C-alpha cells in the first residue's frame, strides 16, 4: 500500500519502500509540520545517496550535518536532527541489524515490553519526550 502524506510523489515513494525512511520521518515529526518532516528522508537519500542505517551511522558527522542543513533543510533544526538521525541509524544497525521493519514485526503486541523497554534508552538518546507508564507502555509526547 502506497504512503501518501507529503504531497511530493518522490518523497512518498521513498517512505513506501523504506521502513527506515518511515522511522526517520517519525523522528523528524517534532516541532515541524508533518508533511515537511516526512519529506526529510527523501532529501537525505537524494543528497547522501543512501538511506542504509550503517552508511548513515558511519558518515562523517560534520559532512552529514552540512548535507542535512542544505536548503531546503531536512528540519527547522537541521543540525540537531542530523545528529539524532545518525544516532537513530546506529541504533537500528546495532539492535536490528539495519532492518527498521523488525521494530514492528518482532513485537507480539503494542504492549510488548521487549520492544518498548528496549526503545526508552533510544528515545532518551534522540531527545524524544515520552512518558513511561510501566512495563510495555511508553507514550510519545
């Protein structure tokens, strides 16, 4: 099923075909209009040439920050979001062998503590506010 949320066919196609792109869009959807946030992964792909978590995590931070900041930037705070994107890529690479879709496919339910519990350190590292409501229940704020 095609994702159509950005108003840009190319950006929507990137989201449709890349679970990591969809995850990146969710991360960028902070203090920024949703349709612009979800265009960010396509901008990274077009400028960097890859959305592979390993490649993004290994990229030179200064160069990666510069490409994320090039107008139109990936976010209204492109520098900090470039850092968060590299952190997210490293987490996906290390914990899920680079397969972002495993975040959704390996949980037995939305309340699976093995999934939500493993993501609270990542949410902290990414600066994403959340409320921990006990085992298996984490609400993004």
